[in-house]
C-alpha cells in the first residue's frame, strides 16, 4: 500500500499523535512509528517500560483483558500488545520487558 503515498495520506495518525501529545503529554514518551504500509496506524512502543505501557493503556481506555501477552526470545522477553481506535487512527501499544530468571538458593540460576 506504500506506493505513491504522500504525507497527507498518513495525516490521520499524525494528527492523532498531536492530540495524544496535547492530552497526555505528562505520560512516559514511547517510541513512535507511523508507516506508509499501514497509513491508518499509529504505533506506540515501550522498551523495558511496562509501567509506561500500562499508563497509556489506562489513559486510552483499553480494558486490561484486551491486552495480549506472549513471550519471545526463548522465554527471555515478555510482550504486551493492545489496540484501540482513537481520533480516527488505530493506535497500537506494544510493551517489551525482560523476564528475570529467579535466583536460586546457593547462587545457581
């Protein structure tokens, strides 16, 4: 879908980002992505910041049970995902965090 798109073609997620910055400027800053492949989508990604993910999930009114959980990297990384329609764009939240292996007695892991 990215053939011959203009900046106007991704204006909806950019406007949504402007509104989010205005309304929720006090929240943790995510990594932001707008793509010509999915011109209606705004992606907000949180690396090693699940509290930031949760703050945005709550601010956007996404129910906790709408969040999906999975693990990647042979169980070393947890991944949370959720989506919501907001101001005409589909806002995708993604949160990544390391899974800390428990420390066993005697220092063995």
